[in-house]
C-alpha cells in the first residue's frame, strides 16, 4: 500500500505522511525545501527503517517538474492507493488591489498542480480498479472572506475539481474526498497571538482522512468539513 502527498513536509501534509507511514504505507512526497525533505525522511526512517520512501525537491508552480515527480514516484513505488493533493499557498489581498500575477500563481500552485498530479496518478488507480483521491481544500472553498482574494478563488476552484472528479469516477471504484479544514495550527499561524488550542491540529486532519480511507469500498465521504470547536477565526 502506498500514498503520494504533495507538499508533504509541513503542517497537514506532514501529519498525513506520518499517519499513513505508521500504518505501514510506502510514502512519496515532495517539497521545495530540501532541508524539510531530509528532516521528514530521517524522522520516518528513525521510526521504521523499513519504510519505503520516495521524496524529491519540486516546485508546484512548475508543471513539468510535477509530472516528472509523479512518473519517478510510480517507478520507485510501483503504484499508489492514495493520492493527497495537499500543496497550497496563501497570499492575502483583494481582487482590485492584488499585485498582477497573484491569481495566476495561486491557480498554478493550488489548482493546476493538483490537476496534473491527479492526471498522472489516476490511470494506475483505474488499472487497479481502486484508489482514493483526497483534495485538501479549505473552508475558504465555501465561504469567501475579505482579503482572501485569489486564495479564495483558487480554493473554490479546487473544490470544483474535486466535485468533477467525483462524478467522473463514480463507476470506477476510485473514491474522491474534498477535505475542507478551518484554521489549522501550522507554521503560518505560529506567529499569531492566538493560543494553539484555538486551532485544529494537523493530526486531527490526518486522523479524519485515515478514517475516511478506512470505510468500505461501498461508501465515500464526498466532503469532510472540519472547524475549530470555537468556530472560525
């Protein structure tokens, strides 16, 4: 059993990689940061030296690199049972005041990279007649907010892609789940003045994803909405 996670070295992605590795999965993941790649790989091997790992330095904004990574990961691990389109970036701003090019960059990283990674991995899942695709969307996929600008647009688009995939794959035994987390405590929130317990923990997300994956082949969680107990921030 193998899982591929984009942007898998920090926050939610890291928690997902660790959760599935603990369950005996081979793991493939990428990041722009080589130090983060090494840190996670070392941690995984320390926990279980037999873990099958493929990781590489990839810029999600570079489509050829994303495609090359997928091809190399398939060669290394053979197949994937789970794909998690997790990589994403946030840039605050409003539609009229954002810098030129912000929309295109966020769509490339937050949507197009998931689109191309899915197209690369999906044929193998269809051949196996099983698989599960998780798209890490956001509460911003359903509730826009001021100063969310192109980020909200990109997350709406990712949820749309997830819904399209769900319809296309209903008869194939490949499941599709859109995950919509609220504020999750990651590095990007660490400098805020809010207490850590005001946030969802990344491990909550990975545990919920594992539970969705554990369902029988006759059931699928189409949308998984998770918010902090005290509500949105």
